[in-house]
């Protein structure tokens, strides 16, 4: 195994438990891909592997025994297996389950593997063999390629072929999903707890505006929770049909639920002109987005969304402010929110981080990437 020297900073962060490796951790850049042994001051620090992905250039690892890693991950999630109201959840989450570079989600009888770098993909055969042993109940599996490659971004990899679209349950609600159509699946599983709160306590009798709505899963949860109306806004052309499918799957009439395919900033202007207003506004943008008119970054521009939402928010209304930007800290996200509120006062009613199935590395704040605040406007 290749031995590599790391710097003092890297040795310290590894000792603290942080698993992700960055280029600046190495005094000399080697371009190596694969398993390595890391040393500092001639002392062994950790085993690791190197392979560039959107998050760093590699990971420290505690074990290469995928059978044991997957069994431990499954054991952690027994509560989900005993919950008849939820049939889609994460069963392996990178460094939260002690091996970075891939995740595994369960959608009913099927599994979905997400591969984030080229080296972990070379371990696919070994990982799949262990998975089939630990999860014999899974009928078939799919994969998403989330690194630069000539491979298809989405493929069926073993077992039975899933229907093109099928229903999963989450918090007792039906959602229509698809496993082999690009990188998306029809629902973001990491928002499980937020949707649960919309069902259980936030939505009854309220009007809800869902910005960057994708397939309107928040809107469906709100409708199940008793919302009197919802409006879902997303620029993607297929969002309307995908959103309506969730409502149909739950036998919810569409009369009180509207769908707009348009830019969210343009919708804010439209709503202001039409004197529309809402009790709850959900703002969950991608970390980065670009259209013909502008480039949007959560880290720099989220405050603009708050500014535009406030004029159409009813008195004592609530904003659900959300981001999945891993490198944007909780403190910096709150700073963007405060900037948007300016002189307006608000109270944090509830805060959400990743749900329990998305196990995180407690030593690394970036591992717990989801940050959601339920904000009630006071003045």
C-alpha cells in the first residue's frame, strides 16, 4: 500500500474524527487513486483512499469489510424497518456509516446506489455482493453516477426491474417515485422530518406557498396535514406533472392546489401584483442555480428570497427556510436569513437537521448538511 505524508493540520483533523480529505492536507500532490496509508512525522495516522469528488479528494476509512459495515448500518435503522408508514429511507450514508463515497437508499422493494467518485465505483462488485447478503429482501437495484464519467448517469444493476413509476410511503403519505430517469427520483428523502411536521402540526387551516417545489412533496404533506390551499412554484417544465402525480396518488382533489412553472423571483413579483398572501412560505432552493437572467447562490443570495417573501406573508406567518449546502455553516445560513429580515423580528419555532436514517459523522459539521428553520414573523 502506498504511504503518503500529510501535514500537521490534516493529522489533527483526522484525530478529531473528520474523514474527508482535501488537497491542502498533503504537502505533495501525487494524483494517486486508491487505498493509501497516511503518515505524519513518520507515525501511522490512518488508512484512507484517494479519489476526487465534489466533496474533497478522498476519505479516511476504519474498515474495508463491507459485509460488517452494511450489517451495522442496517442494524442502526431497525426503527425504520418496523415503521409501516414509511417504506423509503437511507440505509448507508457515506462517513456517517464509516465509508465515504457512496450512499444507499431503499425505495420499497428496491435499492438505489449513489456513487460519488471513480475509485469507490471500482469497489462496486464487492459492495454489491455484501449488500445482497445483508439485504436479501431487496428485489432489485439501481445506481446513479455522481462523478464525471462516460457511464450512463442512471442504470439498473441487478435483480428485478422496477416499474417506471411506483408508490412509496413516507409518514403514511403516498409519493410516486422513479429510479431510472436521470439523477432524480421524485422525492428528497432527507426532508422526511420536515414533511412529517407539516403533516402533524404546521399546516391545518393554512395557505402554503412552496418555492423551488420540484415535485411538490412539501405541498402534498401540507395538504395531508389539513392546509386549505397550496401553491407550488418551480422552473422545471416537468415539475407540474410530477407534482400533480403525488396529489393524485393520495386522492387529493386539485381544486385548492395550484402549480406554476416559472422563476421563483418572477412569482414573487406576480404574487405582489395580484395581492396574494400566504400563511406559510417554504423556501428550499438548490445550493447553486442559473437561468437566462441570473445566477443564484444560497451562500450569497438567500437573503433576497426572504426579502421577497415577507411582503406576501400574512401577519404572524411562518417561513420555512431550508438549505442542503454542506459548506454553508449554520451560523452563516442564519446570517443570510437575518440579512433578509433586516428590521423585521422573527422567532425560530423549530429547527431541523438530517433525519436519523441519514447518519452523520458527529466530528464533522459538514456531514450534517441539512439546515432548516421554521421562522415566525413577529413584526
